[in-house]
C-alpha cells in the first residue's frame, strides 16, 4: 500500500504532510488525500526475488529466505526466526479441528472468475514457487484468526485478510524503502492520520490490533469512495485514491470503460490487485493448483491482556511462561525493553499462556513491573545524556520525577526506569535489531566497517559516494529508508569499499567535535547557534529541546561543532 510519496489535500487541520490517499463521506464534510507516486511495497517483492534466486522447487533455505525480508525481521536471532516460522503441529484431516482456511473461504466476496492475463501470470508464479505460500502461511498463522474475525465484524470481503501477504509477506517488522512499516505497511503520515502513534517507545504501525483496525477502516472508506468496487479500493490502497480517480476520469473522457482492468495505472498497481486475487483463488482451492496449505485450527492464537501500567517485556515473558521472541512477535510495535509508559497498557500473549500471565500480573505489585535506578546527578549531566545512558527519554525522566523543566543540579537524585535484563535478552528491540543489522552488513557490503557521525548538511548520496557504496546499502545497514531524515549527531555504520574515504568526507569528520556547553545568563538558542555556527534546529534535535521553551542558566547542552567554523 503505502510505500510511496504522497501529496495531500486536506480540509481543516487533518494533516500537514504527505500521506496515502484517503476519502471519507459524511453529511457534513469530506476529506481527501491525493496520491501521485509510489514505490514497491515491502516484504513481497524482496521475498519474490529471494525465491526466484533458488531452484523454484520450494526447497529454499531459511537463510536465503530470511535475508530477503526488508529489513527488520533480519535482526532476529536464530531462536526468533524459529519461533516466527514455527506452527504448532496440526492434524490436517482430523474433523474435530475447525479449519480456519474454510472459514476464510466462506467469507470470500470478490469475483474470482476473472480471466485476465495479469491474473494468470500471478497464478503461474505462485504455482512455480510453493515455498512462498508455505512460508507466508506459516508466518500469518499468528495473526490470521484475529484479522479474519475483525473482517467478519465489518462484513468486508474475507480476501482482505490475505492483503498482508502482498504488503509485507506477513512480516510484522517489515520496513520498506518508502518508509512503510508493519503488516499493513502504513507510511508515517497515513499512520498518524488513522491514530497510529509513533514514538521513541513504540510504533503503532506495527501494532497488530491498532494497525489492523486502521487498515480495515481505510479500506472501507476507499470502497465507499468507489461505490463498493473493491478492486478500485485495493488499487487506491496501493497507489492512492487520487491516482485511481484520475485514471477513471481519463478513461471517461476517452469513452473507455472505467473498471480496474481497463485503467492505465502505475506498474505496481496493475499487478497489485491480480496478486491478491491470485492468492484468493489458490487459498480457495489449493488442490486445483497442485498446492496444499499448512493445517490451521479456527482458534485464536493470542489474547489481549490489560496490564494497567508499564511492564518490562522480560517480566512479561517470565510471567507468561513464554519466550521473549514470542512476546515481541505478538507485540512488534514496542521499540524498547518495555511497554509504553503512557499506554495503551496491554499485551498480546499466546492463548495457552494468557491465564498464567493474568495470574502472575495480579500478584506483581505495580512498582515492581519495571526496575528502577536511583541515580545521582553528576557534574556536566543533562537530561538527554542521562536518558541516553539508561535507554529512556527526557520526557519519561521528567514525568517519573515530577519535573516541569530540564533543569537539574549536581547531587540531585533521580528515579529512572531501566531494563531488568541485559540488552541481549531483548533481541527484537529496536536497538538490538539495529546492532544485528549493522554487524551483518559486512556480509553484503564486503568492505571495511566505518562509523560515520552525521553532521548538518549530510545526505545519503554524499555519504554513499564517499564510501563507494549505494544509497540503499547505507540505509539498509542502519535500518533506515533512503527518504528518512539524517539527524546530526547520529552514528551510521558503513561497510566502506574505499581504502581511505574521500578527503572531503575524511576532513569533515575529523573536524567535528562533540562539545558540552553549559547555558549562561542571557543565552538563547539563536546566540548559541550563531557562536558555534550550527543551526537552532540541530541544537534542538541533539538535545530533545522544545524551541518554544526558554533555556535555563546552568542547563547542559550537547553540540556537534565543526571546529573550523566555531567562534
């Protein structure tokens, strides 16, 4: 859907940035987001390339297949990968088992009798690569029961439950080069529009419950926009409602049919709907295509358990009697070692472990659900520096300690929430996924590991050129997309192919210094920025500052200064 650049037209104050197409009809107002361009969706295309590099028989190694996922599932340890692929043993022919696949088929509503060359091509590809459907069916086994149930509540076509196959290959950590994330591949702006919060602690675009609700709401509204035609709604989900509406207008003006199959749409969108319909045809009657599906009972895989407060994920795994990997795979929105301090306070846990988890949680006092560090402020400390040291944020420290501002003093005691276990325990946290990706980059980069400190004015293109690599490599080694902003002060790991990087880049890096600065009476962000030849926005970014607040004398700041330019 959402790996695309978007231009938006919005009434009132709905959004100010680019987003996927969205339309809402009601008696009083209409909101329209227009989409003009797109990029290939995550998960599916890379998985396709990985399988096509094999022998096509379905005997594809785990390493080959997992290396194709873009890029976040690649950070899993071997245990996590095994957990993701594992499906509890089922007895396929046991009539006592309710078959989830049959329930899926019973809800099909789209026209699967379409005879079109594009649809035939997709069917033939899936038939040649049965390992693809085996793998995505196994991945989806965690989430399908919930998704199908939510689709049935709304009376939507059950074929939509297969859309995550096309969008993300059912990889909950999928992150595309278009900055789309999660099973349903929401870009940041569209995610915000549908209430999917994105913060240091979590990204609800990856939340199974919240993102599924948002995606189905989005699809419903698109279907309403196109008079109930789900082929047009799906095309709009991929390329934007504006793109589809313009294609319809062009055909109307030319006296041509305006159905999906007759429209002149972007290349990816022309193949997007046939992919879903081909999947539906195969899942509807796998035997007709010489294929089979892993048996899947019609029972919930997980339950939603209210926690009431922030909870260390290692504590959660212990209380539930399950693995950390299982907790992360069911709760992929959490970036760190704990749930979000401000909520929502809930966790998805396997159904078989839910009662044990509830009982354990009830006997665990709230104050013991996260560990606390009683920290004494040292000379030169700042909230941002302390937060970085303990893997939290200045906002969390302020909230826990009832602080109104950023001013701290030497000798002051602060309570800081900290992880109860070592970093390695939280193998699917954002930091650990990033570390694993960066360390693994050398296998594909075949270069020398180099750390690059981002400074004002840096671009992916400049950094890639300096080190003889591609922009996409630089981004993927650091779990980023080429369109992501580069924040001054951030450290990138590169696998440089130049024995010694360009003198320009080398000199530039050698001249940048990390400087600690204590605010004086009369200082402002502007005067400090002018003194050190940096931007006000950079200072705010480096120190997590609100530019509308006044600086406090004695406040500590971190600056990244080119010593050739500072005054």
